[in-house]
């Protein structure tokens, strides 16, 4: 791991994790968590697998669980025996970006992809410049990743896919550290044909060749995606893979089926273990175990 005294962004934990993955050609899971069961599951899986991990929170957490919950998550993550970073996912509202910059996040995804390209560049560059002073790295989305995760309407996919050369220019002009391209990946359910029919891997490969050496790519829209397709994305330069229902569904199913019959302590202990096992399985797919 890079020393914490190194110059930015090498002093940043998310950068350290994804740069290591970039140098060694594997990916790290970024796990969306909604409660402390998820936080515990990620950390336990990471420690058992000797794998780096990224815990992701939504802006919803800032408002529902509050800033002290964020501080708890960061404290628990940074106390792990392997690198575990904390990332704020899909930060769309300007006031949420402002609040996030006052909190101890390792990294923030600013989602200005609904802006026109010039406005996206200006906004992303401005946030990167401010975040640098706080040792926070920035992920940005370019193009529009369709779907319902962040409540955005359906759009014409062909008109919003990331153009490879534009991605290179965007990274150069903004200084963002991680890029989430749009190449047919979709938040929420995929149409008939699934991700195999929707993804443009030729486009993703071209984007990766232009930017991934210096700027790791991020994969959004991962449910349901096959193990084989995850590995193809890694070959294209993807280093951060956002995972939500893929690792959460077995846990929520268990809780729903047993909440009325098990003591809460037992429900939580068994639920966290089921959650952790799902995360460990994905770590194996992504190639992250045994790196630390």
C-alpha cells in the first residue's frame, strides 16, 4: 500500500485500493450498504478473504441515518485489518455534495450526467479541486446510465452512451480519479436479452484503452450480470464494480422469511453471515481475495 504521506491522490484509500487493482488486473467490489448488517458483512468478508473492499452509502443515508452513522461506518471500515474504503454513491444534489465534503468519506461519486457535457465538466472539475484539499477522490459518470436506481426517467440509450474520445477529454479536463462510463449498462432490471444483449463491450474496450491506465473504470448496473460477463468487464479495464442486490438478495430473503420466528439477536447474526457469504463469493469472481 502507498504511504499515507504520499502526495494526493496516492494518499487516498480508495485510490490506493483501485490503483493496486489496476496494476494487478483485478477488480474490487463496491458494496451498497443500507444498515449496519451490511457494514459488518463487508468487513467480515474482506478480512476473511484478505481482500480490499469499498463500502458504498447513498445520499439517503446522509438524511435518514445521519452524519454520525457515516462516522461510525468510516471508523469501522478503517479499523479493518485489510483496506476498506467508504464511498458516497450517486451524489446528485449540490447540497448533498456540499455536506459530503464535510464528512470523512474516502471518495465521492458526483453524478452530473444529466447536465450537458460542458456543464458536467465544469462541475466535476470544481468538485475535484475542492476535494483535493480534503484528501477525497472523485468518481464521475459520463453519459447516462439508464434505469431507476437514482429515480431518473428512461432515455434513448444510443444518445447517452459514452464516446471513447470524449471520455479521454473529460478525464483530462476534470481530473476525476475514477470514471463510470455508459455502454449499455442499466440500473435496475435489464430488458429482454439481459446485459449480454445490452452491453457494448467494443465501446467499453475502446474507453478502457484510452483512459484506464490512469483512471480506473467503474461498472454500474450489475443486476443480474453473469460471472463470465463480470470477468469480461475486468478485461476491458473495469476495476470498481458496484454491487447491490447481487450480494443483498439472499440476506433480505432470509430476514423476510425469519423475522417473525427468530430472536432479533439470532436473526442478525445469521443474516450477517449469509450476507458475508454472498460478498465472499463475488470477491472470488472479481479476483480480489488474497491480495493483502
